[in-house]
């Protein structure tokens, strides 16, 4: 019973009002629309003409939006409620008997709190003299000479 009540903690009255006003087909469409990337795909999934969907009142699309917002709110609530437990599990890794696990856990915690350390990039890569060759060719082009053509 508590789980059932918890499921309704995130619903807002506007959503409940919208849901109550939907026909059976509209409700089936709305639920499919949450899974499908387009109106056309949702209509096809539940066997309703796409043209029918296009003529429904805007409140049907509003219901989809409200359900998405409600789902996000429920997920955020779950994350907030379980955050302490997640931190405890991660912190417990610092007490592991395995030294590698302790180091990995410490690094993960430091990276999450302080951010990853800056990574240096070595740009001194030897490109086999290709840059020097390119520069010589560029100078030759500017001089109007071409090594492949015989001179004179």
C-alpha cells in the first residue's frame, strides 16, 4: 500500500485531470507515445489512424508532456532518496581489504568531488619530416618553381 501511495506522490492534480479526460484510445496512445519517438509511430503501435491523432485536442499532447515531467520528478525523487545510501556504498569501498579497490574508490571519489585532473597532451609528435617537406613545397610554389618540371 505504501508503494502505491509513493507512486502517486509525484503526480500533480493537472496530470490527474488530463488523464481522467482521455478516452480509452487516447490513453493507449499517450502511453505508447512515451515509448515512441513520433506521433505516427505511437498511433501505429496502438492501431489508431495517424490522421485521427492529428485531430485530437491539444490536451492529449499536453498529457504526454505532463507524464514526462512527472516521470522525471519521480526519478529525481528516487535519486535524492537513495543518494545517501549510494555515498555510503562508495565510501565503504575505502575500507576494502583489497588495496586496488581502495585506490580505485579513492580516485573515483576525488574525481567526482574535485573533478578529473587535467590531462597533458604531447604535441611534439615526430611526423617523419612531412611538415618540413610540406614547407619546402610551399616555398617552391611561392617561388614559382616546381621540382618535378625540368628547369630552363
